[in-house]
C-alpha cells in the first residue's frame, strides 16, 4: 500500500507517521509546496520520501489531501483528473460541502471520499505531528453513496486499522452544520477572548503571571494558525453566523441577569449547562 500525503502539517504529518508505524502503509510519499516542510518531514521521518505532486499520484494507491480548505477546492479536481480506476483520493478538511461541490460532476467522482478525522491541536507544521493523535477519536465519512464501494472499504480500513479511529457517517451539509457547533464556534470564541484580553490588559506580564489553567484552556485554540482557520470560517460562514447569533444571545441573557441581580435564574442556566458533562463523559 503506497500512500501520498499532500500537505505535511499537523494532520497530514500525523497521518503519515501513524500509517507508517501501524504498518498499514508500506511506503508514504510526502508532497508540500513549502521546501522547509519537506525538509523537516524527512528529518523527522514522517515520510519515506518526497516527490512532486504528479509523480506522487502515479505511485500511490491512496492520495490524502491535507491542505487548507480554500486550496483544496482548487486542488481536488486537478488531482482527480489524474487518477486511475482503483486509486482513491481523500481530503481531511474541516468543511465538506465546498469540496464535495467542487467535484460533484467530475467523471472520477467515485474515486473521491470526503473525510474528517476529528483530532488535532493548536499547533501547525510538520514539527507539530504527533504519534497516535487519532487513536480512539472519531472520523466522519461524508456522502459515501457517491463513492465506489470498494474504495470506501479501503478507506474505512485505513481509518479503523491504520489510524485506530471510530467511524461515523453524515452528508456533507449536515457535517458542516455540526462542525459549526462543536468546532468552529470554539475557535472563534477562543480567538475573540484572546483578542479582548490583549486589548484590555496591556500588561503582558500580568497576564502571564495571573493566568490560571481555566484561562489557558479557554484561549488555547487562539494559538491556532489563522491561515488554516480563516478559509474555514469563510467556507462555513452561514452556519457559523447562525451559531454565533445563538451564542451572542446567550451572553446577552447572562449579562441581563447580572445587571438585574437575577442570580437565582443565572444559577439555573449554569446548572443546565452542567449537563454537558453527561454528554462529554460518555
């Protein structure tokens, strides 16, 4: 099994490393348009060798596209132009519908599978790659009815055996709604809180000295790469704005209760929010 990973950042690099170490891939070829990423990926032994994109496609059974989602909608149709009958192309972006729409009528649509391994950190680049990043996490496969069944089975095996992930299935539109709620809003709120504190508190040493684990965990995602997240926010704008409206309304409700000294009602809302423990601790 020869696998090409296009985009040697956190997700692509971690997938390359895990697929090599699990033995699922006999050979992993790295592709990246940043020379420093290629050098670092080889240095860290994330990949076995590197190649130009067209050469990598020719040598691969599976081509994994792990590039920013704005680049993906341009790259995906081009890659599909060059695949043969039994090759499969997957992408691992945080939005799905724009990618799926970009190849909806492509003659090789059946050779493409939209996937989203739900794992990551706030760091980026090949040096951010982590062993076992995907273990026991969930991967979403989207619109699999439009892909060749044998290729779907191959990718299911890659995720479950090679990356040790659980699988769930959604259509691409539903995926983008769900990720707006459980991923994209978290990043926007983290960026917003970090920006608010930095604007209000000019004494950076005080922030460093007084920051507790609660603040640190809340703003952790604000360390994420804007080059990754701005395209995601743009592509999933409508869903994210809907979630933001609900979130802002909740914040205004909390503010109103504080101004009105309505702390008994405020406590009721916080108690309801505590129910998230029941869901997340399953």
